[in-house]
């Protein structure tokens, strides 16, 4: 089973002030690092945005952190076909477009399970099993 992480898992893993969520996310992130999971570049970009916008990290520290992660994890990118699937899925389901992009990119690269806090009652999307680790 190919697995990946959504942005919120990275944010919690990097922020010890999140308590139990940090501990759970950190353990999951450590597993992702040790197994060199694939991760959408969009997730890394969203992490950069959150980490710098909320002043958790300087731009330089966030960039260095992401580079270190990219040296271990397998970054995956969005194709034009995944982009079109994301638009269609977001239009059909009301899912936020950027979340649909992550789903479509993961699906295109054979990921079958995505850890995310942003799933609500939804347990499956685009062939991915969605799991809230919290």
C-alpha cells in the first residue's frame, strides 16, 4: 500500500505546541521519512505557506526544512490530466480545489492511502482511502 501525508500532518509534526496531535503526526511523519513515502509538492508548498504565514518558521528555515524532506521523501507533481480531474471532482463534489488537486495527484501516482485531518465523513475519494490519524 502506497501512503502519503496531507499538509496538516506536516504542520502538526513540526509544531510541538500541538500536544497530542504533534506526537501522533510526528510518529506518522517519522514513518513516512523512514519509508521514503511519496508526497505531493503541493503539500510541501502549503506547509511553507502555513509555516511562514503563521510565523512558526522564517522563510529560510521553512525552505531548508522542505529541502531536507525532499531529499528523503519522493516528491510527486501534478500533471495536466490530474489538474483536469481535480477540477471535475471539485465541481462535482464541492471539495475545495486545492484538496482535490492533492487527491488527484496522489491517485495518479498510485497512492492508495492519504493521512489527513480534512476528510469529515468522507472515507474514500478518487480511489484513495482517507484516514484521520487523530
